[in-house]
């Protein structure tokens, strides 16, 4: 069996798949590819015409789109399962993934994290308007996730599923910004989930090198 993951280390979507691989104790090779490079990576273009990461190859079978990769991994390697067996838990899992993908990624990562944290690391000046817009858009996202965590079917810190894989990398980046950390701390149930999931081996093993240790 040969598993190869092509991705970008700092990409939250690449990390989502890496966390799932770690939760399933699967060995794989990692190939770094920058989808943002000016000159398209020919190998990446051959695997994904949209030039996005991650891409998973399993014994020559290549698949892209993070959600599809996760579903494939859970079907191909069913133990330990990362998709709940009960209808309500499975529905909540899918709901969390949809919220994060459709409404969370852009404000949490591309606006707040990218401008407050990543830009200074790259020597660039943060765009405060983008940070403000991201924080505003994060309010309903965190509120919806808080209600799900409070319900306890998912995001409870112990019934680990693909929902945790999707959300943890996004929250990790968001809370690196002081404003993001402050917003997270007022959501008690979500904050409890965060303090549990951040201690998992899959989370610690996949944290990008630039991020340093969590405090």
C-alpha cells in the first residue's frame, strides 16, 4: 500500500487530511506543492486541473477535494471510524464541515489570520479593514459552532470525527491573532472543545513549524 499526499504544509486543508491520516495511524509520503506559486507546478496541474491542494494518491488512485479525500480515507480504512454511525451525529458532523468550509475559512483564516499573523511574518503590513471584516463575519460562525458544541453530539472533545479534523486547523490559526483568541474565549463550550482537541497527537504532529508550541 502506498499513500502519497501532495499539499502545502501551512495550508489548513492539507492539515485537515494530515490529521485524519494521523488519527488512522496511516503511514504516507508527503510532497510539498505551492498552489500559489506564479509558475504552476506541472505535477500538481496533472493531478488537479484547478491547481489546489491537497491531493491524495492511494496505489495510483488520485483524488482531490478535501471532503472527498476524507470520505475516501474513512471508507478505505474504516478503523478507527471518523464518521459517526448514528444519523444525528453524522448530520451534525456534515453540518460542522459545511459551516467551516462555506462560512468559516475565509474570515478566520484568509482575513484574520493571514493579515494579523501571516502578513507580519512575511514582512507585509496587515490590512486592518480585512481583519475587521473577518472578525465581524466570524461572529455567526463561532455562534453556530458554540451551539453545536453545547448540544454535545459533536465537537465534544471525545467523539472524534471529520468535524474535528475540519475545524481544529482553522481555530488554531484564528486563535493566533489576539482578537481571535479573545473571541474564542467567550464561547465556553467551543473553548472547552479546543482545549481538548489541541492535546491530541494528530493535532500536535501536524502543526506547522512556524507556529511554534501552543501556550
